[in-house]
């Protein structure tokens, strides 16, 4: 007898439907699995058999062949345990085919017969939207986010009882309407208020502009100046994710297995801060089997913070250049290509030299060669993608000891939200997304501002890419100040100052 059970597997951040075909026939007892299974899928035969025995279900002493269709696509993960078990039950006659008609199954089986959740349940549920999905109880809330019908079963024996009608299916409450889902909060966010940052008026202005316009930010300064403190406060200035972005972010975190049970849609921008020893694959995504999202995929819709930027390998940093421009990551392997969303705000912090004391007379212990090697880790094209490059000096002792805190996060976030609303009127989420061809309309300049930028271009202070980035940044600064319409020289001058020019970048400082 043959049974065909619908299921799905993860491929990147997408789910691919799979038909689990089970054939039980006379022959030497055993279970053979075909259809390009990986090691986790092949091992399911042992988990499924142990689950049968623990659940008191009869294991057929016949030849069992399991085909995972389409056979030309590799299958990875333990989520096929449950559909394989159901297929064996139907093909051996324990369950009637009509009892599982219209149902799809995703779940891992424990040796005791328990049904366990698997990473990417939301993505898999999207791929099986035309079926009534059966998942583990721990994954039910996540599966419901897809909007389709779904139920759960705690154990394999309980699943059989519910399919045969001996026990009723426990219907979950109706999911809340869009916009009212329980908030998943912020993913990986460091708590803290901007009021804890004392002094640093230039860096605070740059931080506010980065949040308002989605501009990439580089902080350069000695140890203890407050670079990490500033970066950790940035995500608190960002507005909540809208519903489409919230769903995209939730799907990525679901595929990576980092979505907390019962958390609902992620409503706050995520914050990722990988160590400088991260590999290119861990940062960009991919892998030999699972094709898992990397750190920049997990930062989609939020902030990617690279602390100690000068300690990252140069090859890892240069891998960021294409995602920063396109907002997506294309990972290509011999068996195919996967595309991840990667629209993130890059914030980086670094010391001016290996010892960190460059610029302090008599304090720097680095040789000229050491500083040159340190500077060469950051390529010119990568540095050119930072709209904001500011020097963060150690705060003045008077400001540190002064009574009272700095401006808190709430009023700054209100200005950021107002600037984002002005950007939305131009048809973009943030001003950093303004197309170059539309800048004459969205960011027109008066004669003085145009003359200033033309001089910068002629002297080599700006590249063509840098010109557009300065105009977008000046537009953001004007929006924060409530100055609409034509950009004037003061805002363009401030944009050039906050961008830092080549004088703030290490390659220039070494010379």
C-alpha cells in the first residue's frame, strides 16, 4: 500500500512543499529512504521506529520505502519525522487515508513518541497554506502567524487518537487581526536610555540622523569614549516595524530558529552585534546543508553593530558591500541560489589605531607600519558607504560630573518618527532610500549649496556615490530641524562635516 503525506522543508528563508511517499510491501524488513535526504532526515527512521514502540503502535515487519518528492531537491532537518510516521501508519493500515485527508504534518519525534517543534515553523506553514497543518504544541503559536488553519498533538499516540476520532482536535482560539498580534518585542536589543550618554553633542546628532534617515554610521575614537554606549542606544530611537516588515523579520528569525515560543510577530527592530571573529558565512549566511540566514539577514529591519571594526578580517568586511547597496543577499552554491532580505542599518565602532590612542600627543605606541596595516583592513569602497563618519573624543570631565542627565530617548525618538513621516510622504521608508534620479525633486539645493558640493567633487573630496549620500543626509538633517523645501548651505555643510570627509578616515590619518 502507498501513502502520500504533505509536508515541507526549509530552503533559506522559504519553505518548499514536499510529498512524503511511503510504500509498504512484502520483503526483508527494513526502511529505505530516498529523495536526497541529509543526515538528520536519514536518521528519522530510527527515531520513528522508537516512537512507534514507545507509543504502543505496531511497527510493520515488512519492507518500507520512503520517497521524498521532488526527488531532485535536497531535504534537510528533522521536521519530516512526523509525516514519515503518519505515512507508515497509513501505508500499513493502522490509519485510514481518509482520516488524514487535507492534513499536512511538520514535526520532530522524540524516542518517547513526543512531537517536538522545529525551526522555521512559520515559513513552513506559509508553504502549506492550502492544508490544515499539524504541528507540535510548542510551535502552534508560531504556525498560527501564517494565518492558515492549524492544530497540534503532543504525542504520536494522541495524534492517532485524534485522527481516528477517538479524541477531538483541540481548536486554538482565533488569531488576532493584523496589527493586534502579541508583540515579539525587540530581538537582541540592549536596554538603555540615551540620557545615559553625557556630552558628545556631535555623536548624538549623528546618531539621531542615522536613525531618522537610515544612514550608515561609523564612530571612530579612543577606548572609553562611549562608542559602544552610543551604538547600543540607537535601536531605541527607531520606530516600530510596520506589518509587512514585521512579517519579513519574523520569517527570517523563524527560519534561523531564533523566534521565541508564543512571542508573536516581531514588532521592534532587531539588534545584532557579532564578535569580530565571525566568519564570512556566519555574517552573510549560507552553509553546506541548511543555508541558514547570517547575521546581516537577522539584522533585516534593524541594526547591525560591528564593534572593533578594525579587528574584522578584510574579506569579511568587503562581503558587506553588495548587501549594503542592494538590500538583499544572494548566496550561491553548486545546488542552487538562495536570496535573503538584508535591509539593515550598519553601525560600526573602531579605534583610530591598534593601541587606540592616536591623536593624543605622546600617548600612541603604534609604529607607522602598524597603523598602516590597521588602516588597510578597511577598503575605500566600504568606507564610502558610511553616510556618517564622526570622531568620538573622550567626554569632557565637566560634562561627566555635571548634575542631570542628557536628553532622553523619548523626545529624540519623537523627532526621528516625525522625520520618517516626512520621508514617507516622498514614498520611501527613510531618506537613505531616495533614488538618485529623484533627488532634484526631493532634495533640491540652492546655488550656495550646489557650489559647495561642486567644489568638493572637483577637489576629490566626494565621489559620485558620496555626492548622492551627502544630499540624502542633508535632506534628513533638514527634516529633523523641520526645514522642508530647498536645501541650503548650512545643512549641506553639516552633512559634509558629519560624513567626516576623507580626513576622518584612517587611510587619510595615517598619511
